[in-house]
C-alpha cells in the first residue's frame, strides 16, 4: 500500500533525486522552457510553484529560502525580478506541461515544461537564433564563393 507516500521516486536515491530536481527547477527558472520526461516534469512542478510563491512574497526570508534551494544566484535574481512579478494576480498554476513525443532510447514520454506568460520571451529568443543562423549561413556562402573563385583563378594560371 502507498498510503502517505506522495511524490515521485524517479528510480533514484534521495540525494540524486533531490539534486536532479534542484537542477531541473533552476533550469526552468533560467530558461522559461525545458524539455524533459513527463514524470520529471510532474515531479518538478510543485517545487517551481512553491518558489514562484516565495518570489511573490519578495521579502528577505523568502529570498534566503530560494537561495537555499536553487543552484545559482542568477536563478534567484531572475525569480524575484522577472518571473514572480509576472504572476502577481495569479494564485497558482504557473506552469504548463506539453507532451511532445517519445524518447529515442527507452521510449519514455517527453514533454516541455514551461512557465505561462513566457511566450513573448521565447519568441524573441527564437527570432534572435534565426537571425544568427541566417547571418552564419550568409557568411559561409560568401566564404565558399570566394574559395571557388580563388580556385578557379588558380586553375587557369597553372594551365
């Protein structure tokens, strides 16, 4: 019987599970969106929601509690400065879990766990990445054309 045994064990011992969840929660708060397995996403959800509630309090004790759990100071400052104020009028339900498919190796079901209201930030990141990609592609194309032109000139002088 599993009476009063809440939470997910995730096939790990206590310290490994705690480290995994701390890393996952830190990544979610820093990146707004993380792809992981369904079970890990469901296990991380209460931790993220509790930290966002601490961030909404905003006092020194809450900040110290968040520092005790999160891995980096950047995550704590982002939690208190940008993430928590986003949900000032909302009582819980700060995350969305979207199923995406299956993992290649073991067939585990994958999902995105993302903060609600982060769509604008994610779209900006996506646009910046697309711009960088097109810029690199253009530079590579120019380099290839220059090399072909140089090779074509060199071939004529040798003949």
